[in-house]
């Protein structure tokens, strides 16, 4: 077992404090994240008639290979329930899949409200670029912070954690802003459309505002030094946003399919 001191508690090992509130909230939030992820997997297989397409796979992979490993890894790590290599592997790769999958879920339905292919290509390129450029150093830093007992390496991990969280939050806020702007335009262009359509657009607007608020909250926790709280809430928030997205974006896809049958094949 490698033991190192880190600039912020939780980076290289278990929670060592004696606060029952921290322990209880950590276990509760990660337990809720696990339950929600399993529920989301069941919903995905229940809602989709055909198991194809970016929307289906991004939802399924985000929940099964993203949220679940991340939540289990954080539980094992913060409560010191397994050799450190296991929680580090689960939480690191789970986070990478979860954050990229979340953006791909949003991107997969963006074409329903945004019709400029140049912007759609830009968003996809941004997601791919950020995943490669940010997550490769993050994986190296995660293992290095644990196995290289040097303060500079752990400081690099802490700094890079802030950098990549900031960029990913900007990425999600950018995609959500596209949704909000385009939804507002559609509501102005077609103000007299059906009540069902208006409700879907209002819900789409609300969900993207919620995503932005959650991203800002995570950034605030990260930059104020609440590393454990930030990582736990991050996992929990992502399951909430994925469940909201599958509810609203699937309704949006169904509505568009009813008017433009070629758009959303594969959804029930």
C-alpha cells in the first residue's frame, strides 16, 4: 500500500476525517448515483425499440461504464475498502467515460433544434478534442499522484483536475447554451403551436439551465478546496442530468418524429 501526503484530502486515498456528516453524505450520494444509473439502464432498454444510434449508446455507456464504475471506485477509495489501484482505476476511467458520454448525449439530440451543420461539426470536434487532450494527462496524473510519492506530482494532479473540470464545464455550458438559444428561437417563431410542443420546449430550456447551475456548483466546490464533496456530487449530478435528459430529449425526439418521420428512427 502506497501512502502519500496530498495538498487536498481525498486525492491519493481514503477520507481520514471523523465527520459523520461527510461519511454519511458521501455514502448516500454515491448510493443514489448507483441506484439511478441502474434505473437508467433499465429505462434505456425499455424506451428504445432498436439498440442502435449515438443517442442509445451514449446513454447506455455513460450509465453502465461511466457512472457505475465511478461511484463504486469513489466508495472503495474514500472508505478504504480495497487496494488503491482498484478504486483509482474504476473512478478514473469511469469519470472519463461519464463526462464525455454526457456531452455526447446532448450532442446526439442537438440536431433536433439546431440545423447548422457547421456548428454541429464544431460541437462534435470539441467533444473529441477535449476527451483526448484533457483525459490522457488526467489518467497519467491519477496513477502518478498515488504511486509517485512526490508533492509536485500531486500538485500537478490537483491543478490538472481544476483545468479539466473547468474545460468540461465550459463544454457542457456551450452545448446547453446552443440548446437554450435555439429553443428560445423556436418558441418565438412558432408561438401558437400545440401545448405539448410548448411544454417540451420549456422542459428542454429548464433542463439545460439546471445543467449549467450544476456545472457552476461543481466549479465552486473544486476551487474552494472541497475535493471529496466535488467528486461525489459530480457523480450524483451526472446521473440526475442523464435521467432528465432521457425524459425530455426522448419526448422531443418523439415529437419531431411525428412531424418529420426520418429524424428519429429507433425510438419508441
